[in-house]
């Protein structure tokens, strides 16, 4: 298996600001790759380089072995792009928008018709194909724009905050769609997101970018293992001496520490789901009674805080111009 996207020492400098600082990535073909980072970290700058909108200051980027600078026309043929802001013309029908984009790629009339019908069926908009986009809901417009980005059968789909502003139900519909397209077309997906649940649900690999540098890159589970904080199990217990209970609880496999707080045992463990049955059984054997068991597992939010020092929720997901992006100094147009 080859790599769909490769960057080596990618740097972008605006005056005194280094928006990207030596970014090197290798994204396998068929992978769903998530890019997390606070606003101004370099996410949109990276995407603008990969989509040939701007040139890097130094370093290289290749998509399907085509260089984004030297082979920009070939790169554009290989990629589909869904920008953060909704860009579909409200005065056109869904079908007309799809047809216009298919013509950009010089698809024949019969090829266009078949592909458009197929995609609109997959995104659940075939019955609304002749309706103006102005009558679509936000979720419908986003589904249309994903279909639009796939009309020419690209091998790589790049999405910048694909579900921002959508309600939870519409967000899950988009996730299901992306999963289906991956299975059908062996599609490589690169997405930026502020939603940790989205990254955990969709992505095979995740990179965290901060101040223009990749500070962490692994699978979601691999990233969780890199941080020292453990799963925490809280057991609310009655009818047993908690100090004594803490001693035997500390002998349970995968348990690293046990503390007593009020009527609770606070258990740190490498694997909370595996430790709970043994802990519950031990309390029952000593004649204790459990009123509550609470498991707090590691999350991608914990990982983000560990590597960046702040929660991503503090960073408002702003609707920025895809053409200009975030992280660009005012004199360059932000």
C-alpha cells in the first residue's frame, strides 16, 4: 500500500509569522486522517497548500505522487474538496450545481448524468434534485457539497470542518455517508475538525498540530496510551472498611493506585473496563454493597489538553474564508 499524501518539511512563512514549521506527514491510501488543532495552528494553511491554492515557502507535498507545485493540474484532478463554509449557490437546483462541477472536469453528458444520479441517491437528495438549494436545510446542503466534491471520482477527499454548525443528527448522517464512500471507492479522507467525537468515530489516524508543528501523530488509541493519566473507576461503597478495601483493590490486575474519598474508592487503572468486574466481585465477597460504579476513560480531549495545554472547546470554530484561511496576518487579508 502506498501513500496518498506525503509532506516533507513543509513550511509556510508570512513575514515574521511561521504558519507551518516543518510539517512531515505520510497518509496511507484508504486512510481517514484527522487533523486537530486550535485556531491559527496551521490546519487551514496546510489544506490550502495541499489543494494547490498557495505555494509552500519550503518543503514538498505530494498527492498520489504528484507534486502540489510542479503538478498542480494533476493534483486538482485527484482531489475533491469540501470547504468549511457552505458555498453552494442558493439560486440553483441541487442537480444544476452537480452538473456544473462535473462539466469543470470535462465529463461527458452520459457520464455526468449517471454519476450525479448515483451520488444524489447515496446522499438522500435524489427526490430533491430539482429543488432550489435555498430550500435545503443545513444538513442537506452539506450532503450536497460532499456529493459535489466526489462528482469526478477523486481518490482523495479533503474536508475542512465538514460538520460545523450542524445539529447532532445531521452530523451523524454525514459521518455515515463518509464511511459508506470510503468502503465503496477506497477513498482517502483528510479532515480537520473541532469535534473530538467526530475524530474518534471516523479517523484511523490523528495528528495534533500546534504553532505550525505536528506535536503528536498516531491512532486514536495510540495517542491515548501516550499520556500518563489513567482510566479512573469510582466505586461508591457501603458496609465495608474502605481502607481495607483499598488494600485488596490495589492488588487487582491493571490497577495502579487506589485512594479513599468519603464513601468512594477512586481507582486508577490501565484498563478500566477490565478492572471493574474484579473490583465489583471483590467488594461483594467482603460483604460490601455498591450503589454506583463510574468509569472515566481517556478521551481524545485529554490527549489534546496534554499536548497543547488547553481544551479545544476554548478555541471557537470560526467560519473563515477557505481562500484566505485562518492564521494569516491582517496585511495578508485576514
